[in-house]
């Protein structure tokens, strides 16, 4: 049997409850997957234990469920995937794409090209991180919403970290591995992650030879232009507010309002029928402030 043509995902970090900004990514990825008759997987990005908030991942699951955003199969937890990350890190070391770096974030040179750590292929004494040797080449991203973007990581001096000094696998590496292991074909998420996409695509090319397609939705901001985030105390969504929040999220994404919002199911089914990526604005039309206050 051939694998499904579309496997999407939502990958929240349990650093706080679901807020309007994360609902946008959940809803857009869900509707895009369902509109393509695809699967929608849920992954909890819980590697960064110091930033994890107790109870947040269960709270996120409860709100998704109450909003009718039902995922396929079991939830993947990144903390259970460490063997796969270790394997990928070893592969990158063997390929010569990464090096052991002893610098702190402050010490790391603005231009790493001549950096002494760059030659290091064996673990030194003391604490170290693993960084990639940024290749001097143009990386292209053809985003379904944001259009064509390009970058050169070497010119940007972006020897980004794939394994942190505190012993935690970095987000870029874990995400690249997980997308590939799960067979993700389409990633729909916030445009604040567009720069990360270049890094993740590069890692996936080195490790697996292919990467998913991407669509980056506009990021919800406060009236002052600041991104809504758990850190900026965006309001936690309540299970009971599903109608208000889903309708507001559809408006934000430029989609029509469903006529039948009797239950989350009827609302989402109708939203799915009318779903169109082409209607999503590149930038937010309005600040998201107070969108979800009952
Ligand atoms: N877990 C990260 C977040 O919540 C990244 C998600 C992603 O790669 O889509 O911001």
C-alpha cells in the first residue's frame, strides 16, 4: 500500500497553555490536512525540560479535544525519541557537518569561519555543544503562503546549535528528525519559524535527502506589534470558548465564517469544505488582541 499523500502535524511546546497564536497553527494545519484527506499528527515538543510548565501538555490536549481538533494515532512525545536524535547526531558527525564547540553563547565569534572549534571532531574535556558548519550556499524555500525566500547560512554566520551544552537536543535537530520519522509531507505553522525552516530543511537534506512542503501562516500580534506568546502572557484558551475562538481564528486566517457553528464538528466540517490557503494573508490584517475574550 502506498503511504498517504498528505501527513500534516501540530507540534506545540508544553511551555504554557494553548493561546490564540498556537490555536491558529493548530487550526490551519488541521484544516489543510483534512481538506487534503490527509492525516493530522500531534507531537509534543517537550525536550526543553527547564522551560516545561507542569500540566501544560495535558491542558493543550484537553483544549484541542474540546475544540474538535482530533488528531490521528498516538501523541508523539519528543522526550521518548532520544535514541533517534542520538543516531542523527552521530550521522552528522560522521558526515563532518557538525563540530564540538566549547564556546558560551557570548564567546561565540561573530564570524565563525576561522573559529578554532570548527576543526574539532572529538569531544573535548568539559562542557560542549554541537554546531553545524554553515555551508556557503543559497538555500531556497518556496512557501505556499509566504512565497519564495532564500538565505545563505554561512553569510549569516549561522553555525546553529544541534545539541546544547546543557545536554538537550536542540529544537532544529529534533524537529528535522521527527518530521522525517513520522513521514510528514506538509508543515503548516507560524511565520516566526520561517528562519528555522532553512535550518531544518538543511538537516533533513543531509540526513534523509528530502523534506516536507511548508506553509507559514501570519503570526498573531498584540496591538503594539509584539508576537502573542506564552511569555507575553497571551490569554489561555478555555475549552468552553471553542466557538468564539475557532470563528475568530478562521477570520484571522481569511476564511469564511461557517453558517452552522452548532458543534465544533459542524463548524470544522464546513470550514474544511471552504478551506483555501490562497485566502490566508501573508501578514496579519488586524492585531489579535482581545479576539478570544468572551
Ligand atoms: N514546538 C515549537 C513551538 O511550539 C515549534 C513548532 C513547530 O515546529 O511547528 O513553537
